[in-house]
């Protein structure tokens, strides 16, 4: 994070400073290329303009470390010191050595020149580390391959000439060779960073890499020209040094962007090491026709060794990816248990091998209500927790799986094994309760190969038994809850017993006339019996009132279907009929309550209960009126067909009532 910039003026900003330095370099290069001015101007140019730009760029880079508080302060400080060391060496050379006929080697200028490299190497390494956190190991190897290859090519071009012409004492030889070695390092740094970042760099690294490349090429060209005696001071080679240093200095003030997210996949995974490996191999082949120096041969051989290591890493990485993909494809992401795919594979293998197996399917009871009450994150957490318990419980016997949703499975060895302990352990693992919730499970079992020799048949048997178990438990719970609610209604109003029974009987007869399936008939009867359960919340003074109800009292009465819906929805075994009860006082013309539904918007079962309830209410005595004669009730029902009641339901109701009357007479 950049804090506390303190430039002396708003006119002096990083952008302005960068622009000034780049403009100065451009001007210097233009002057060199056009060779304007006389000897005095060229001397002034090469001494003062050149060194002024170099020192300014070094100070500009160091300002990043001195002024801006960031994690890269040390790195930029080291890079800046390296640039400054080169600048000091240049200044010393211009003032003390330039006019000498025989320049001593090594000199104090060489000390500062060579100090440039370690400072820059360490600084760039720190910058690279901070920006490539989490970078894959194979990309590091790509960088090493690229660096070794480029270094070997540069060594083949330059080293031989320099070694041939270098003479004198060992210190002079070491000094002359230090420069090409160091420049090879710069070239290697450029290639390493490019390879490791997938050849995608931000502006900071673009400036750094361009600067290093220009500097390294310029210095290598200088060494080569010096060795062969063709170097001339004040040419484009000299401009390369100053341009490289300025680019690195400007890089310090570019926006920082980490490149750890770079991905190198597909073609480039093999292309990058293959390209550089081919270059290194080509150099070794070339050596058979025209020998090159040993340094280049060693570097190219090391590059090929790195290519081999890279191929091995790629193979291992692909194997790991394949194994991970296979594991992910057979593992449930939420719970960590094996998934349905793994279950089918395991069962298929057991069936083909004829291994005695116990197949147990489980379905959670109460999970939907828990999910609705506490939310999906809590539901996911519950499934994860129960799956962990089931996995531990199944481990001594076999393996646990998640089929999907709230369904689980266990397969266990079945030869000479009592399935009772396995079932008990699994049911205990899939049980949880707390304030406001209770989770259990139903199960179904199949024994292989005694009961099935095919995968689909085994799953069908276990699934049928599971839902048979679940339906019987649901029906039992529903009956108990129904009896409790009906008892409460009868205690409240004893006359409701006959009314609700009559409505339920007539509703079933109407449903039969309309051809409803048995499951719908059961829900219809249950809704008919409990359609008035919301009246438990209506005061007796209103329900038993003989006079006309006031407007406020009608508000109470109109709420009873909504209250009934809430009561039934709170009981999992009766929740499915709660929307039916809510709509039992809607009208076909849309003038009913509580939602003003009309026509087919009203559930069919609600329309049946509504007509049956109204018909029975008309032919029964009420506190506020006597019973209406049957003919009058039938006429009223027909009159309201199409407005209050469904016409089809009314016709079925009248036919069903006639049949019931005939049955009673018989």
C-alpha cells in the first residue's frame, strides 16, 4: 500500500518524473544517432548528459524505497543502489580514466560497475517472489530452462571471442570475464521472468525486463566489440546502457499487480520447454560441426536436463490431476462421502463377483422442515454432520454413500452378518434433535444376491421398502395428529362431530364421482375433516351468536382458514393439506376469502370441500337458523353454481348425495 507521498511540488509526480527521464533518453538516443555537434559537444554529451541521466534514474528508483511505504521498499532500494553504483562507476571513469591511454583493469570504476549486478539480482529476486506467491513449481522450472538456454546461446556467441583475446594477469582475465557472466545473468533473468509469468507481464515488469534486456545486449555488444577492436565511444551501444537503466528506474513507479493467478495450460505447457529445449539441443548439435566454448556446452546440457525434469513434473502433475478428477467424480462435494456414481460402481462389482451384500437405503425425516425453518446453510451443515456420523458408523461393516438430497446408503458384507446392528447404528447416526426440530430416518433393505442379481432390481427393492416404511410412519403420525385436532374441535363444539363426518363422507363420494386417485381421495377426506380447525381460535361468543355478526366479528371469522393453514403446516404429517384448507372459502367468481382466488386458481379439492361444507351446513340446524329443506338446499346449490361453487363439482355432489341417500334407505 502506498502511503505518504512527499514530492516537493504537485508538478513533480511519479508520472512527470518518468516522462522526463524517458524524454531525456529519447533525446540522448536521437543526438547519438544524428551525431550532431562537434568534439566538445560530444565530450559534454558523453560525460555530463549521459551520467546525469544515469544518476537521475538511480535516484528516481531509490525514491520509491525512501518515500513510499510498501512491501517492495527493500527490493527497490537494492535495485536503486545497483543503478547508482553503475552511475558512480561511470562518473569516476569519465573524470579519472577516460583520458588515460592505458586504462587499468581492474579499476575502481570496475568495482562500481560490477557492484551493479548483485544489487539488481537480489532486488529483482525479491520483487519476483512477492509477485509470484503460489506459483506452480513447473513454471519455476520453465524459467530455469529458458534462462539456461538463453545464457548458453549468449555464451556461444560472446565467450569464445573474449577468452581468445583476453591476456595478462589472472585478475585482468577475471574482470573481463565477470562482465559477460553477469550480462548472461541479466539475459537469463529476463527469460526466466517471462516464462514464469506465462509471458504475461504488467507495466512494472515490462519496464524491468525491457531495461535488463537492453542493458544486457548493450553490454554484451560492448564486450564483443572491445574484444575484436571495433568499439567506438558515443555510439548506440552507449545509449543502450542509459536506456536500460532509465527503464528500470521508471519501473519502480508503475502500478503494482501480482501475477500469481497466471495459468499456463494446454499447448503452452509443452511448447515452452520444447522450444527452449530444441534451441539447447541445436547448440549441442552445432558443436559437432563448429566447436563452441565449454561454458555454452555446459549451460545447454543443463538446459536439456531441466527439460527432462520438466517432462517428469508434467507427467506427475497430470497423474495427480487425473486422480483428483476421478476422486472428485466419485465423491459428494458437500459431505465427503462416496456419491451415487461410486455406489453404482461398487454394487456392480459386488454383483458380478457374487459377493453377499446388504444394501440399505435411508431417507431423512424432518429435513425439509428443518431446511425451511433454519435456512439452506444450516441444512447443508446438518447433512455434513450426519454424513460424518454415518461414515463412522458404517466403517466397521462397509461403506456409506450419499445418494443425493437427504438420501443416504450403506453397503455392507452380508455373509453370516446380522443386519440388525448395522441398521441400528446407521439409524442412530442419522438422528439429531434440538430446540424446534427432530431429525430421524426411514430405511429400506435388500439382500444380494438372494433377493436380486441385477443392480436396478436391487435398488428398486430397497427403494420400495424404504418408501413403504416412510409412508406407514407418515400415516401413523398423521392419524395421531388428526385425532388430536379433531378431539380439540369436538371438545369445543360437540355438534361438529356429525357435521365434519358428513362433509368428509360426502366429499369422498364426490371425489369418486370425479375419478380422483386414491391418494387424492385420502387428502380430500382429511381436509374435509379438518377444514374448520382454524375455528379453534375464534371466540365462542362469535361462533354461537344467534344475531347477525358485526363487521369486526366477520373479520375474525374470515381469518379461520388462514389460522387453520398455519396449524396444519406446523405438523409435518398434515402440512400437505394446509393449502387446501386455506382455500375452502374461496369462490369461483373471485369474491371469496382469504386470497380472492377465482376459477381454476382454486385447488379442486378445496372446491369440493367448499361445496360439500355449504350443502351440509344448509341442511343442518344452526344457532342462528333452522335447517333448510333438502329441495331448497339443492335449489340454492344450483343457483350458486358458476358463481360461488364449481358447476362440475355441484353436479357430482348432487349425484353423490342421491347415491348416499339410496344406500342409507337400503
